[in-house]
C-alpha cells in the first residue's frame, strides 16, 4: 500500500523569509539539455547546457522591488496544475531593452527561468518532462505580456514591464546552493 502523505511542515525561526526577487536568469528552452536532482528534498543539483548556438542563461536585472514571482496551484477536477508567473519592471526604455524583450517574445519553443529570491533561495521553472524523468507534465515558460510606458510627468519613470508564465503539474524546483548557473 502506498500513502499520498509522507510528512508535514515544521516552522523554522532561523529561515529568511524576506520577499522580493533579486536576480533572474533566462535561457531558451533548447539550450538546457538536462536537469538532475539529488538533494535530500529533491533539489536540483546540476544543469547541463548545449554548446550551440548559445547554451547559457542570460541575466535580467529588474528595478529594485518591482519583480515578483507567483505560483498558483489549482485543483478544480482533482488534477493539480500550477501557473508560475514572474512580473518585473525594467526602467529607462531603450533600444537594447526593446531588442531583448522582442527576443524573449520570439522564443516560440519556450524559456526556462531561474529566479533568486531575497531569502537567497533559487528556483528553476518552465521545465518539461524532457529535462527530468521525475517531473510531471509541464510547458516551457513564455513571455505572455510586455508593456512600455513613457510616464505622464517628468518625475515618472519611463519603463518596460514584462510577464513570463509557465504551466505545469508541479511547483518550481529549488536549486541546490552549490549549483553554478552558466551565464
């Protein structure tokens, strides 16, 4: 007999629970070839990237305290689905930022995202079963919206705000602290 529940959650007063997103790394889905887990709780302990055309993650720096990650788990008919979403603001509109946003939009095969939270924990999402046999079904992440605004008055920021989302049957996976993100 197999049981669906194997443990509980205990509180830990020493954990940092600070909110906010620090760094965000994004790669084209075809640049990542394998993800392995080996941590005690199933954390990701290695990433394997392709060598061509560009098998690396690119860092996206959002303006301070403007980026947030949300995971929404729904179970309307007994099957769980998770929508992972990251929204962040890039201030000072420029051709360079416009080009990067349009490149994200052109990745029709999808994206894989790693974000670092203010607590220091890093999570990877936008994974499909192709990367990890133990992962439930999911889709790569996609840029779903982008909005550039000039601001109305001289004290407003002109900025670009983007949202990237992925849908899966599992929540984002934590990266072991020893994993080096290939940039």
